[in-house]
C-alpha cells in the first residue's frame, strides 16, 4: 500500500500489506517514519515491486 499520510500507513500495516510512504504527498515531516519503506517519487516503487518478498521484508 502506498500512502502519504499516517493513517494510510496504519491501514496498510493493519491489513498486513507492504507499506510504502510517499514523501512527495501531503505528509508532514516525520509523519511517515513508521512506514516500512519511503519513496520520494513514484518511479521508485518499481524497485520495491520487483524485489523478492523475503528481501522486501528485511528492509
């Protein structure tokens, strides 16, 4: 799940999703610190999607 607010991160974690914070959105500084991953632009999502699940889980 990609989100740009804290409640997006909470929702994704609550549903056991891969959680990605989108720092290019509306989040305040530090709001996405709990996300498993953070991206500064949407194109960065491709790197996460093509990784093996075990590798994503360790980041």
